[in-house]
C-alpha cells in the first residue's frame, strides 16, 4: 500500500516541478545499494550444493603419464562432492566466522628460511606473470613471481581484489587452508581416487583422453577453462577467459560437477608419490603414508588434480584424464583452489 501511494504520488507529480526530486528520491538506487545488490547477485550463483557420487569400481590412472601408471582397478564407497570449486564468497564466510588467517597472510619465520636476509621475508605468494618474451619453457620461474601481499583476498598482489569476483574460485590457499575450511564446513578434502572417479563421471569412458570425451573441442567448443595461444606470453582466451572463470561457466559433467578439469587445480588429501599406483590398495585408497617427489625430495607434497587456466599442450597437459599434479603444502598460487567431499553417513 505504501509503495502504491508513493508511486501514485510520484506519478501525479510527473508533470510538476517536483518530478525530479520525487524520482531521484524514490527510483534511483544509491551507489552503496547497487554495490550491495550486485554482490548479493554474484553470491547467489554460489551454492553449497553437493552431488551424490555413487560408489563403484573404475580403472584409475593413465598410460600417458609416468606417475599415473599402471592403470589399476579401484573400488570406492559413495560420497557427496561439492558441485563446484569453493568460491571466494564461501571462503569469506569461513574467514568471517572463524577469523582464520591463511598461510600466505602469515609472517614468515626466518627459521624456515636459513641464509635469507630476514628483511626479505615478507608475507606473500606466487603469482603467474606473463613474461614479455621467452626463449624456452625450461625455467618456470620466468612466469612465476613471488609477490608480497598476494593472498586469497588479493590474488595477484595488493592492487588486485576479489570484490567483483565472489563467485570465482578462491585461490592462494595452501593445503592447510583448504583442510581448515573443509573442517569448518563439516566436510573433508577428496582422496585422489575419489576426485578422479568423480571427474570421469561416466563409467564407460576409461580410455578417453579427456574427462569430457575423446575430442579436445567437442562440436568445436571449448569445454573447460584452460590456456590457448602461446604459453606463457600470449593467452588468446578462446575459451572466453584469461585467468580464472566464475564457477559453473562451462557445462557440468555427467554427474553434475563443474570445472573438474581446468579453471583451478584442486587440492586432494593424499600425499604425492610418483610410484604410488604400483602398490595402491584397491578399496578406498587414501594415498601413501608420506610424500616423495624425486624432483624436490625434501619438500612435503600433496596431490592436486584437474589442471588450471594455465594448462595447454605446449607445457602442462595435466588437465587430461587420469593425470596427476602435486604441490608443496605451504606454497599457494593464484591457480590452485579446492573443493570438498562428505561421507554419506
Ligand atoms: Ca582460458
Ligand atoms: Ca578445477
């Protein structure tokens, strides 16, 4: 009733001198209101929905990658999995409620960095930075830069923001950050086997090169946020996105899960060892007892899966079905995130 009266008053004044003040007062939203409303709209695209992944047997691994051999049968119980990667909105809720401080935001302890001038030890994280030119792909430090002040709220550094990216996947999260969120949410990180089983989605698709099928671009369309162009100097973003994409920008897999391949790497619970599949248990494998990466034997690594917006056939093909990734547990980047699972009971 009040609205009708106000509207009628406004309409009745339409031809009078007072029209402007009435319409400005009643119909033009404030700047703060608009920003709030747009943030709410972005948030509303985020859901806490989980998908039931019915247990069963599948052939895990890939004959295309050394550390994914051999293909071996695995049997899993049913579980629920987040339908999309954990978003900034979801992670912000967790931080607001708990006051949690992520690894990238914490001060660095000189004891962990012997021989380094303490003045150089500033909280921050690794950010992808495209070099102007590049002669070889042998040195990844040519496109990864340690940026002081980079963290989940400022994924590319202090001047970047997630304000308009609440429905994008949270990044710059270390393994510990992901497990802390999962615990708060009453969930856990998926095992590597659960992640792969869910990503495959279709039980008849074990030989396919991609999780979505045999062709890179079914019907001529990109089906995941990866990298096109000349890595790492020129991202032609044929798939529509340079950097991360909002969750659910691409079609879901057969189970209803989004962005299992590409967008951001996803932390799994398992320690990483390249030889684990040679003696993995068959039923509900949970990974080896410890980690070992011959390339960096002294670092503790956990599995990451699915590849990211930086994956391409020139450099990193680990978005392909059955392939594995790995990350040092305290080294977040702006292309690594996660999603959670939950047991049925
Ligand atoms: Ca892309
Ligand atoms: Ca992903």
